[in-house]
């Protein structure tokens, strides 16, 4: 618990609407789904830990309205929890498809521990799997389904996989890897119709005039920040809970972190929402230090990772659609990196099976060093073998001219 680690000695209440103690989410679509991680290994801490740390943990309890006047959160009729400082870590929820007649029982989403348990159970008998959306969740699930013997089809409206998150070079690499693993990847494609049986389950989908049989559907078409509680309390909301560089909302004693929050960043001209476990953990540690008296702005470099079809993708920084790309290494060898360039300088790094490059790009971006395109094009350049001072002199980053 970051607050205790930062030296906070006051009372802490941890409220969650799920029935489980806090658990790790990244393994849900990876090791847990593949059967390599047991249920007992999902919790971050045991219930005894929270008791030992004098943390009042309340699970299965949706927070009702925030009464900012006296500083209370209503948990249930007649039950009010006072606060001096309130941290909203409400995360995000899956965007869902609309179905006439109700959602079919074999249409799945993957967000929570219960979602993962249902999906893993359904996968055991599925032989024809349709994945709608070629984002991280769908692409992480695809090889797991294939390993279970299912025929996998991935449908993506955009013209490439992970189109909003990675470069064209990385998209092409993973599209080829998924195809080699047995998945059919259909980009620039949408489902025209869901065919339902007498029991309401999806039995097939019509795509381009052809009906394909389906046993199981996984939908991964993005998320919506859970900002309703903040909005009802009169806090500033704009596609997420608006916070300042110190992660405070429009009420100075209420803060927001993680997937529900939108915060300023030095390289962006608009507020940014970052959907990653690393961002949530880093923001929690920053805010814990701030509550304990530290000052400063939250500006940790975002980083991400994904395991797909036997490949490891690691990303440092936030790329934008207009960024250029420089490839380091040989994509044909299955180990390379893509430097994303904005306004002539390194803005983000994408590494495939190259953890050394990933760590080097993270250090460069965190240092504030300005690495220009000419340096990145130097013959034989290796991010992991060239220390930051050799690549660039430290200095302020260029003023942003575009936004996320």
C-alpha cells in the first residue's frame, strides 16, 4: 500500500464494488487465461495484510453519492464514511455492443476477475471463436483460444491491428504473427449481422455476405472511464475525471488516479488518459508521497507491455498518429525497435523482444534528453549500448505542437 510505504499513519479505508480483494488485472488475458496462473495467485495482498496495515477493506460495496459538504461518501442507506482526503480510482469499463432482445450469453468481455473466469470456462468447449476488435485484449486472447484448438477470427474496423496504439511497422509484424499462429485477421472489416439461435445465443455472424459459424464471441472495442460518481458530485469531467498536474480534481481534497483520470502531460497540449497498470501504480505512489507532504508534478514516463503469439511488445512514451517511425534492428529476425519521432525528436519507443532497447528508451525519455532524428539515423546505432549522454545532451524537451 503506497500510503503506508510513504509513511502515512492515519486511517485508510479501501472501498470496492467487486466482491474480491484487490487483484492483478494484467494476467487475466495472459497467464490466467492460459491456465498458467491459479486463482490463488491473483490477489495483490491477502486479507490479513490489510488488517495488519490497519486498512479498512470493504469489498462488494458500490460507493453511492459523494457528499462534499461535510466530506462523506455514502456507502448504503444510513451508512456514511467520512474523509479528509478522497482518492477516486474507479477505473474504466468495457464499451459494449447493443443487441436487440438482450445480450447473448456467449458474448463475452474481459475486464474483471469474474469476466475472466466466465470466459476461461466457456473457452473449454469453444471451437469457433470470433474476436471483435484487434486491440491488446483481443490479440492477447487470440493465441490462447488457438492453443485450445479453436478456429479464431479477428475482426477490426480500422485498417490495421492496434492502430491507435502502435506504429504501422509493429502492427504489420503482429498481424503476421497472429496469422502464422492460425488466426484469420480481417482489418477494415465489420460484422454486418449476428445470427442467433432459438436460445438467443450467437450461432454465426454475417461478414461481407458470408455467414461464419461462431461458438464464442469476445468483444474488445475500447473502454469508458468510470466518472459518473465524480460528475454527480459536481467535479469537472471530460471523458474522464479532470485532474491537475498534482492529480487533484476541481475539489482540492479529492484526487483521481488510473484509468478514470485525465491529466496534463508536458508533451501533450490536451489532457491525457492513460490506460495501463503501470500508470495507475505510478500515480498511486506519486499521490501517496504528495499526501505525506511532498511537492511536484506527476510526469512519469508511461510504459506498457503485451504478450501476443509468443512475442513481447514493450512501449515507452506516448505516440501520436502523426509521428514518424525509424526502425532499429531487423524485423525479419523478430527482434527490433521502432523509434517514434515527433517534431524531429524521439517521442516514444516500441520494442519487440528487445527489453534492453525498451529500458534504454524509457531512461532517455525520463531524463528529458532531446534525441534528434539525425542521431537516431546514425549507422549502427543501438539504444541499449549507447548511454544517454552519448545520444543527446540533457535539456528541456521541445514545446509540443500536437496532441494525443
